[in-house]
C-alpha cells in the first residue's frame, strides 16, 4: 500500500465522520480527495464518489429511519425524477461531453477542467448556505407542493449531482425544507433516502462505461461507513451549528483551491 493510498483511506474515515456528525456534506470532499490526492481522472472520481455516497447514505438512512425522522413518501416523490436525471447524466451526458471544449492561446479547456470547475462552483454555493445559516420561512403546516414542481426540482438537482458525483444532500436538505415543508431533522433523514437511491442508480450508469477497481472502492466505502458510525455517536456531544459553519468555511477554501488549480494551474 502506497503512502498516498494510506492517506486516502484516512480521508475516507474523515469523510464518514463529517457525514455522521452533520448528516450530510462529507460527500463533497470525496471527489477532490480522489482527484488531487489519489490522482484519479475526474470522471472516474465522480463515479467512485457516487458509490461511496450511496452505500454510506444507506447506513445513514437506516439510522434515521429507526429514529422516526424519515418521510418515505416525500423521499420517493423526489427520488423518481432525481434518479432518472442522475442515471441519464452519468450514462449519456458525461460520456457525450468532448474531451477538449475550446482553446485560448496555450490554455486548453478540457472535459476534466469543466467537471472540476462546475464542482467548485457547487461547493461554493453549498459553503455559503452553510455559513449564512438561513432561517426557514413559515408556511401553512398543511401546505403540499404540486407534484409537477417536485418533478422539475428533482430533475434539476439530479442532473447537477450526476455531473459532480456528489450525493446532493447539501442541495436536497434545503429543497425539502423550503419546497416540501419538512422540518430540518426530517429533511436530513429524508434526503439520505434520495441520495442513496440516486447515487447507486447513477453508479449503475457508470459501470456500463468505466472499468471499476472494486477492491479499492469497497475498502474506501467500508472505511467511510465506519466513520459514519463513529460520527453518529460523537454527534450528541458536539454542537451541530458550530460544526456546520466550520465545515462551510473549509468547503469555501477548497472551492477556491480547485478553481485556482484547474484554471491557473496553482
């Protein structure tokens, strides 16, 4: 085992700890870790991230379901359009993007740079939402959103998460709070069902186009799940609000690093 792989597995444990402590967000670290530390191609890294996120979210969803903070009906309503978009984007959209998009002098804007730049932009948006700590606007407790809106929202978020290879919990949680009128606790638990279904189905699209290193991927995922179990136990001792804001600043810095790395070869 190389030094980089050892550090990578340590990173997998950290990702699991973040997921266990916050109920989401840790998956956004998986792609940068696989790309910049373990030197995986961004297309492969986003595929592996989907499997890691999907398998770990399955464990998290089971934990939340036992605590009664999962709305299965709403979760499935979001899941159908979302997993459809994730699968189609991984199966057809990502392979369809040209390896080279355009050139400016000596600089070539490639498919890999596009994926990582888009990933950095989404990281930036997620970081700002974590730091700002927006309050939920009160709605009628009996408010139910029209399913056509849920369908369109699911398609949009599914396409984004399919492209960047993240679970999308950082997008689904606010969507479930603001659009589906769920409490924050139920939104976190319900998002794990959506993330699990979307990620694993999206990964099925990748199996058909990529060669998978199953030994590494299963080991990495198992360590991440171990981190989730540890983080879940630690979460009762650490204030969630402080953790979320601190993690938001970390993600913000990482988004700037990725942009500098991809666009300016920092």
